[in-house]
C-alpha cells in the first residue's frame, strides 16, 4: 500500500510584491500512520486530520526549534485531540473519546468537543534547549468568539491566531480517510508600508505593466486580498486530491509567470513517536514510590501504553524498585537498562 501513496509535502511560498507568505501541505503516509493505530469515528478522523494539517502549517511557519503541541480539550463525547509537530516535521497525533459515549456520523465540532461550552483550544511551544527554569509557552482560547461557538477547526485556529499572534492568518483545511491537507496565508507585520519599506524589489510588478511609483501601499493591500480571494476558490476536493505543486500553479499561476512568487524547497512531514522506556520511567518516578507501590499491589506489574503509537511498556516489581534507587534517580534515566543487556 505504501508505494502507491503520494509523497508527503509541505511547500512554502512568499509573494514578492507584498509581505504575504503562504504554505501548502498534503500528507498521506504521515496521516495513514496515525489512522492505522486507532479506530476513530469518521467525524473525529476529519477533525484530527485537519488539526494535523494545521499543526504542520503552523510549525513550519515558526522560526522555533522544538515541539509545537496543539490540544483541543473537549467537554462532549470527544475529550481530547492532541497533535505534535517538531521542527524537523516529525509528527504524531491521538484522540481520546469519553468512555461509553458515541459520536454520531454527522456530529458537528460543537457537538463533539464543545457540547456544554467548556471546550478550549491550546497551543504549546516547547523549546528543545530550554534554559534552566524556562517554562514552555502556552496560549489558550475558548471554542467560541463574540458571535458564538466556532464551528470548524479552521475557525478555531483563525480565532486563536488573531487572539495570540495578532497577525492576519487565513487557513483552509481538509481531511478524509486518505489525506490530511491544508493551506495557510499570512500577512506579515511589515504589511501596510510602501514596497520600498518592505525590502522587496518591485521589479516583478512592473513587468505586468502595473504602475509602480507612488502606488506601493495600494499594491500591498491588493496582494493580500487577491491571495485570500484565490484561496476562497479552493475546493475541499481539490485540496485533498492535488499536490501542493499543482495547487500552487492553479491558484497563483499569474504570480509564478511574472516571477512574483518565491517558492522554497519543499519540506517532508513524517510520522515518528518519540516515546521511550526512559521517558516512561521518568513519568513513573514523578508519580512517586507510594503510587507505584499501590499499582504493583493491585496488578502485579505496571503497564503503560503510548497513546500516540500504541507501544507497550511493562515494569515488573524489580524494574519498579530500580526506579527509586538513589543511583537511578540521580541519572534520571535508564530504567530498562538491565533488560537491554
Ligand atoms: Zn509512542
């Protein structure tokens, strides 16, 4: 099956006539790696796939070395959606459903995660090399704005971006059983100044015959509006079916023809779970010896399954005793060392 999949691609681009940047992403393999590990109802799959496309777009958009974690905390039949994207485009995702509750085939986002108005959305930026005492940055918004509940992942994210980054950002997202895809357009902070002020040479604009001198501001504003209008012509089916390269040519062929669009080397999103025995050991240590002792008493051993990849980690009484020896706590890792020999 793998060899029939289209390679996963994230394509960044930048307009020369104005400080507007964009990205297109399309993932099959990465998305399939998530889906084959879990059996989610169709509306949950769509919601998670759209979040995955959005996480790739936002992560690639940041100059930041670390993990971007998107969490949707639900108060309905879906309790939690988590997507993580690292700077190298490594991704993983999972959803947690409320036990004993069912998700209707036609369930809306509000019904799934904001049934009682307590749903909220969070983005955490966790730097790879944290300074001593440095906490990860987290921004949280409710799943509603002044007009009422937000009905799509797209609306939730655009609301989030406006509340936190205060940059005009537009998103188009789509996901089905095969593909997770999306497009992002963003107006950069220097927008609204003259072309001279942006540092972008206006030469490409002149080639189209458009007036240059004294019209810098007008040209700027037009580029953002035009790019968004073109984005609005994008159909969900198109986003799912076509590669970023095809879509880029379809939407912005005029800019490409005039060399008014800078297209960067594509990035490659891929699935990888960073869970490990030492990390699970660290988590068990943080629970404390009493807690672990009572689990052992009840079940004979401690068994942990990774929510993202399904990997099973088992700690027998000997392993658990080692977690709390002085030597082990001092190094903070290596709980499974004796098993690896
Ligand atoms: Zn894992």
